[in-house]
């Protein structure tokens, strides 16, 4: 997911900055100047932040849900935009490790009226709470059971919107955005990111509307004035990534040939008045996909598709599996929001294929997707693009740790500090280990879920190093960033100059950060030298000899550290 500031103001700024930069750099660089302007913002307009806490999640996903494993959802949704209602018919096929379970706890908001419910084709009793339905089995559960729920109602708009009926130019438009735990506002499910399942999704609407969802389009069934679109996933999906969009879409499809010579269906969808602009904005996807295939490994949903569709969530974009939604106001025809598209595409490796084990691990989604933007630009335009992208993502962060950020689930702490932590990990372990870590982690956990500990385990296995200190200081325990002062003494000696260089850590968020640091030395005779040291204590002192006399020093010239260094008086 990606949030943006007001696009109108930023568009003007982009235009100004682009013009400025196009005067001094070649044109392809001009389009990426918006790195300097955009930052995800904490735009939680509809969010009841009190829900983003552990107590809510513990009640929403009680331990009783862990005895079940959902294998498959068959989701039939009929849209009735005139009355902002839906009619649902959902089957949940699941296994259990406790056949004697006294209840089956399914997430489903109580505004949805359950007409009938069946367990293995027999009517089943149930009790309702606000966000959970407790189904009461009459007998021992089979190895694999099917729970079928027929319902109707007006979906609630919670979180980022969850289920939205909109009207645009006199036409109806429907979209969903469930993240993190609002899928159950419109279909019954075990709404946990780590209970992935396969899904068949059937959307019925008036026949003049095109209905989109995850996976592959199997068929479009016409029935008088209605049309049903049947979409099917061949790869498991987390409930927060299941989506439907329905509107008067126009489409453009192309084929992408992958690095493994497979053919991927690549489709763009937009409403009539944005269609031409969308085709222009989305047209670089083959290059984005190729770049990530080269860095991370093959696109993980090859048998399905990759699609980008306009939707009416105007706060940004969302990485719904194989069908990224992009808010209309970010479609400009001028490629102003390339980073947003790159970010959402990268989530198909980080978030969709490898999904978080719990919401405490959300930085594994957003930190990775944000760093992927920098990796993309580095791949296209080299080290200076990497540095400028990372610089655009520094700044202040909310207090709190990267792991388990509580109510700051979608803050710049998670997006930008998350990206910086990967950048610093890369410096800590070196490029070849870092990219091996990414590829190994992807291969090991794709179509599954990973925790922060799982990621640490991969890092330690690949490098053969104990990285507990790194994960503690940047992810589990440390808050904020490095704040340090430095100073030096220069003493003439027989063979040149002896330098005594001191760095003192001052931050409150963590006692002693340990990190490699480059010090760039500028000499009297205009020569330069970069020396590397490793800081291991609150007060560090490094002594070395130089032939020429230094005139100044620059710490971390290539911006590998999330740190503020200032020269002490
Ligand atoms: Zn994101």
C-alpha cells in the first residue's frame, strides 16, 4: 500500500523540479525527480486507530481459529449498487487438527444478515458477536469440511474503506480495500494474513459493468441483464489481498515474456475518461517487472496475470494480488507516480507472495516495497539514483520500534525506516550476501508467510554471522536513529599527520548502535581518501596516519546510515 500527499500541489512541484532538473540532467532522470518530494503520509482518514492495537487483534483472531486451516474460498458476490447492498454465497473449505472442536470461529461483521448456513450440507446453528460468528458443529468434524454461508446486507466502510459503493459521472463503481483486517466486512473468512487459501471469486453485476478480481479470468457468464465474472487463483492468497472492483472499465492487455521465458498476461484497466492517461502511465510495467525479476527472482504469479486498475480510493494505491488498484487522481498521463506503481508491483514479491506472519511484521511488506523503489532506480540509473531515493526517505520517524509498531502500522516509520534498515543491512553484510538474502528469503517463503525472525534466520544462514545486534538495534528494540557528534585532532608526525578521530553517540532511542562507517578525508592538496571504520561503542576513537594534511572530513558520504552527524564545538 502507498499513500500520497495532495497530488495537485505535488504535481506543480514536480513540474517545477522536473523543468529545473531537465536543464542539468538527461531527460530520463527528470521523471524520477519526484523522489525528492513524495513521502508516504499517515493518512488514516477512516481509521479508528484504537482498532490497530493488539487487544483488538487478539479478540478478532482468537486462539480458537488456529485449529483450522482454510484451503479454499468460493466467494459469490452479487452487487446491488442501487441500494448499496450485496448478496453473498460463500463456501469455506477447511481442515482441522481438532475434530472435536465445539465451535468454528469465523470473522464476519454483524451488519451482514445470514440467511442460511450449512456445515457439510447440513444446516448449522450459530451465535453472533460483533466481528465473529461461532458455528456450532453437531458432530465430529471431518478431515475436510465445508461451511456454506448465504447472506445479504449493506457492507460497513471501515479502515481504509473496506467495501465502497461509489458513483462517478453518473455510473456506479464498486471497490474493496481490506487491509489489514476488514475482509470480514463483506465476506466470512478466517481473516488472518497467515491463513492463506485458494479462491474462486464470482462477481455479479449489471451486464454493462466489468468486474475484476484476483487471479485468472475463467469465464464471463451472461444471465439476462446481469453478468458474472469468475476469477480463480492458482496460488494461495491472504484474505486482506482478496478484492473486487466493478465499473465501466476499458482495458488494454499485452504479453510480457519473463526472464524464464514464460508468458505473463499484463492488463491495464481504467474508466473512459482516464483510459488514455492510464495506458501512458502504466506502459513501463514490462521494464519494472523485468528489473524485479532480475533482482529478486521470477514474478510469482505467472500463471495468473499482472494487472493495474484504476479504482476510487483516492489516498494512494493497493497491492491486491495480481490486480493492483491505483486511485484515479494518481493517473495523470505524465508518469508522475511511477514510484507508486513500482512500489505496488514489488509487493507482489514482498507482501503478496511472501506475506507477513502477523501485522507486527508489516515492515516486511512496506519496508521491502519502499526499498524496492530505490533498488529499481539504482538498477536503472546507478548509485546516485539509489542515494537520492534513500535521501528522500529519511527525515523524522514516530517513536516506536519497527517490529510491532502498534497503532503506527501505516506510518513513515514502517515505510521509510523499514527501507533504511534494509539499506543498512546491505552495508553490514555486503552486496553479494544482501542480494542472496533477498533471493533466498523469497524462494523459501513464497506462497507462505514469514515473520521477522524468519527473515533474521535467512540473513544469518546466508552470511554465517550472528546478526542479533543488528535486529535488536534497528528492529526489535531501538527507536529513532543514530545521533552523533564527531571531532578530530591533527598531530604532525615524522611521516605525515596523525589523526585522532572521535565519534560520540548521543541518541536516546538506543544505547550503543554498532555500524560500519566511511570517513571521507579532504586534503590540503585537493586529494581525497575514504577510510572505513566500525563503530562499536558509545564513544569511539580511531587513530590513523595520513601523508598529507587533512582540511575537512565527511562522515558517511555515500549515505549508508540512518544517522545525523554533527561536528562538535
Ligand atoms: Zn506498500
